[in-house]
C-alpha cells in the first residue's frame, strides 16, 4: 500500500533531496530552510520578519529563532523598520551576501543532480504539482 500513497512518496523524496542538499552544501553549514530565508531576504531587502514568515509559511516564533540563528552567524542584519517601529527590516550582511553568492553553484549542481532522471518537461510538471499541493489546492 505504501508505494501508492502520495504522502509516503513525498516524504521519501524529501529525505533524498535533503540528503543530497546536505552533501552538496556541506562546506557551507546551512539548511535548505536557512538558504530559502537568505534568498528571500536578498530578493526583498527590508522585508519584515512577519512578511518573511508569511511568505515561507513559518509561524512567528519559529521565524524569530531562524533569524536569531542567522544573525548570530552574521549572515542577516535586523534594523529598525522605517515603516513600522514595532518590527525589524531584514537585510543580508556582507558575510551573508558572500555566502549566498558562494553557495549558489553548489545549490544549482544539487538541483541538477536530484532531477537528472527527469526531462525538462517532467521537472516543470513536478514543480507545478508540488506548488499546487503546497498552496492547498486539492488538499
């Protein structure tokens, strides 16, 4: 029965992708979630923690812990938000920007590695279907 269950196959695929990511990025000591945070901050300088959490589907307390960790590693800087004194505007530090630039070749190689058995069309369909599930369409 297990091989026919979507959840079972998603979990097995997630484990395989995560293990490949860890191997490909071992020199950088970063998780896929932390990388996603850095990419979003880089693309949206001044983003608040709440906006970042909403974009990633992460609750407030977890988001604070993630930013705390990245700030301790000098990858992210919290600055008072010019628009809302109750929140922080996030940006990458110079160290964070350098790390992000340095890790991208390994991340792209990881992406090629985990999808090498798929055609370009299959990869596009897979991404579209996973996004559909993630957005709650049909769930």
